[in-house]
C-alpha cells in the first residue's frame, strides 16, 4: 500500500482554484494511494484555526485521509489551543510547522516553545526544510527534544546531503523524499547511508502531482524491499495505520 505522508488540502496563493473532497479523493484513486497525511494549505500560509478545521472536515469524507495539525510560532496561544483541540482525535497523526511561511527559524525561541508543546502532546513534528540552515535548525530541534520524531520534509531540498549527514547524527531525524530537486541519488543515498526505515514517501499534492514523487522513487534504483519500505511500509508501521 502506498502511504503519502506529505499532502495538502485547500487553495494556495499560487493556484487559481480551491480543492474539493471529490478532487482530492480522485487523486488518491488515480495514483492508488492507500493513505495520506494531509495539512491545510490555508493553515500553512496564513490562518491555522479555520485551516485545521477544513482538514478535520475533509477527513470525515474519506477513511484514507489523516491529518497533521498546523502550528505557527507567531501565534503561540492559538497553536496550543489547536493542539489541545485535535490531539485526542486519533486521525490527526502529527503536527506541521513551515518556517518559511512563519518567517521564523525552527530553532528560534518562539518556535521551540511551540515545538515543546508538540512534544508534550506526543505527536511527531513535520518540518519543512529547504536549505542548509533549515536542516541545521531541524538538527537543533532533534537535539533539544531527543524523544521527538522530527521529519525533514523535502530532505532539505538542495541541501539534501546536509540532511543525510544530520540524520546520521540524530536517530530521531527522519526524511521525506519529495523535492523539486530531481536528483535520483538523493533517495538512494538516504536509504543506503542512514537507514531505509527512516525514509518516507510524500507527494506534496495538491501543489504537485503525485506522478512526480512516484517518478523520483522509480528512478532511485532501490531494491524491491527498500522501495516497499519507503513507499508505505515505514509509514504504516510508524503511524500504526491499518
């Protein structure tokens, strides 16, 4: 079963149309994705309360859809309230923080205060990483919270070698593979130099088509067992999916 741990729902400032439950489900059908962990585009970009609520409603429409609670260090009280609101919903499987849209590094004081609440809630952290500085910030978070699983979304983008190096140093750092940096060896190097158990499939839909991420994995030249782990087995085990 394919498990996508990195999807979004809603409308982005760069797109001309909003998602619908039917369109979202159609992508899952077309690309045979058995489960996905989705965060709100609206929440990531500018408004966490209504955005998280939008994903909560989306999850009711399809058992394949799980959620990530978006937090924003600029809004500490609201972020804590959102964690309290959804943490007992067993279909919300993680918390999501996007430093670029927040305008704050993941390892700054404000971010660390919110991440502490994520850790206390017992949720893994999905963290956007797209530079060496953001990879280093992810490593700082991993050091500060050694019991918190930290997922480096995009594997650091163009800084993927740094992401692999930091993951080798911190056992609680994980990597998600989708990136507009189309170097096939990114995935191969992560699997072979860290561990296949710590590399996870993601698509970044609906910003990107799932076909792109599927092509990245296909071009990585993984062994069949490695590919099976990356494409879904790791996520099924980690998030205890049926």
